[in-house]
C-alpha cells in the first residue's frame, strides 16, 4: 500500500486553483504543466501550493470530495476552506512555500 495525496495547484497564468488526488505528486505536476491534461492545459503553468498525504486512495478521494464536491479549477475561497477547519485524523499536511513573492 503506497502513499496517496490530495493536492492543490495554483495557475501562474490566472491565479485559479485546481484540486485533485494522485499517488505521485511530481509526475502529476509535470503532467499538468505539459499541457496533456485537457481540463487544465489552457491555464498552465501551475505551481504546487498545498498537499496532504494519505495511506489509501479511498481516504484521499474522500478528503477531496468532502471539502470540494467537484474537482477542477477553484477560486481562492475554496482553497481557504479546504485547508483550514477539519483535518482528517492521521493525514499529514504539507503547505508548500513558494519561491515567488506575492504581488497582491
């Protein structure tokens, strides 16, 4: 049984957020940025801004669906709601610090 992740990407093009789940964060980010993902290709490039680690895919999917009932590009409000209140017991949380400075 491997690790699974719920992740949040931020589009550097328009500031929108994408929430998904994967077993390989690095490969998934590369896939989104390659333009091969139909639903996000027009919003590249993306940066990883947040992820949580789970021990099973079902836990990751449940977390993703509990906080945001549909996947895809989200606004900042959904991102804020996702990361704050009720963290599932046993999951590990990894806010990702960006090397870019905020411009407002």
